C-alpha cells in the first residue's frame, strides 16, 4: 500500500494524533480530578465537578490505551526499552490510575463525609500523578535515557528511578500538570454553573500565564542548556529497522535544527507560547467555550513542539548516542505497519465520530438543578 519510509512517517504522525487525543480529552477529566479536593468546597460542588466529566472519563482513557497499544505494535523496540527504563514510573502511573474508576463508582455509595473525602483524595491521586509522570518522562527523553543494546538487540537500562527526577524533568512534570489543570479549569468553565464556574474561571486566569511561563522556561533550557542528538551517517530509510546500523552524536542546539530546516514547524512552539494568552482573554471575558478551545490548541502546540524538536529521534540514549531509537530504525516490519494502517483507516474515524456523537448528546451545563433532578442516578 505504501513504501516502508512513508509508513514510518505515517505512524509517527498517527501516534502523535493519539497522544493529542489523550492530552485533550483525558487532559480535562484528569484536570478536574486534580482540582476536586480544592475547588469543591461542599459535597454538592464536588458532585457537580465529578458529573461534568462522568459521561466521558472512561471513554477518554481509550486514547491512552490506543496510544500505548500503537507504540507496542508500531515501535516495539521503544516499548520494550521504555518498560525497562521507566518501569517503576509506569507502575506508579497504573497504581494511581486504579483510584479513578473505584473512586468515581464508590464515592457516592455511602453518605459519610469521611468516606467521600477519602475517595476525593483517591481521585486526586489518580488524576494528578499520571500527568506529572508523563511530563517527567518527556523531560528525560529530551535529555536522553541511559540505555544500551547488546549484539542481540537486548536493551539494558543503566540508571535508576531517582535519576529520572532531575531538575529539568521535574520542571516538565510541573508544566504537564499545569497544562492538565488548565484544561480541566476551562472545561469546568464551559460545563458548570454558579460558584464552581466562577472558581474555575479565576483559576484559568492564573494558570494560563503560568503555563506560558513554564513553556518559555523549558524552551530556553532546551535551547541553551541541553544538547540534542543528530544522525551523522547515511541511512536507508526503506531499510531494515535496526538501531545498530547508524551513527549519531550529541550536538549543541540540535533540538532546534528542524525549525531551521523546516520554518513552518515554528508554528508549533508559537502556538504553545501564544495560545495561553488567548485562554486568559477568553476566561477574562467569560467566553467559556473559546477558553476550552484555546486550551486544547495549546496542548496540541506543546506536544507537536516536542515531536518536531526531537524528530526523527524517539528515545535517545545518553550513554551511547549510536543506540538511540528513531522513527527509521525502531519500527515494526513493513507488513505489520501496512496492516495497522488499514486498521487505523477503518477504526480511527469510527472512534472519532462516536466520540463526537457522545459529546454532542451530553451537551449542556451541570449545576444544582441538574443534580436535584438526577440525584438518584448521578455520581
């Protein structure tokens, strides 16, 4: 159907799309969950927040599952190496996520305030921990991960979990959580009424400039404090997927090279830097749907900035740059990618249409009146 080089690029784009779907949709429900113990001052306010995301949060996690599955199938070497290096972080993410379905389902079973408060904090853990870990992971990918391969392409991680918690990675972790909270606060602006909506609007006014500041700080740090990676040998882009067949090296400013080569890609960081201003303006003037839209576009700009900056690298090796995994040499076979592309062409539009239909059917605000009318069925 497509040649091998084109298939490699297609799956780089498709995995980016799946991650964008995750940060936009799961971004707002995790953001709401992270705000739950703080923004909701009464049990009714917290129930309003929960029910604003109740119809969607389970479906939103499909994007995370799809992205993980696509990485496993399209980039198996990346998947295996990531589990070797980020194993503890991934387990922490999974254990944190366990609190979300249990918290949502069991919180309202007993009216005891202590019971509900405990589950509120469980939902907070399940919603705040994953964004931080995802941000820390992306921060480490920009710096390189300490792994090597042997002659049988078996990867060995030569660091520890605490090595991942370096200053730049912690900055990107805080930035990631800030983006998710911004997404959640703009969602609450759009979906709730009364005091919850006003608190969400006020939070957006603080969170939007903070997100812009953290993004700018991370960008300056990458430009002047982190060496990037470049491929120094010729590569057969239609050739076999073997990361041992190339040469690569660290180079100052390498993560900015793609912007010089392809000037249009500057749109991505400009969007990530400027759209929080539009979120602030929309929130200031109560344009709630626009605030959520601008926040969503901010997510796209930030994620694509990472993708463009690191292309074609997926997981660089900080120990031996030649072993770094790239779009060209960490992929599955041509036949596998062809089959996956056909499946994606059929099922991804169905998922998108069904998702849009669900959001259309659940359109409307959640407030005290809604909770009273649905007191027996609502979370």
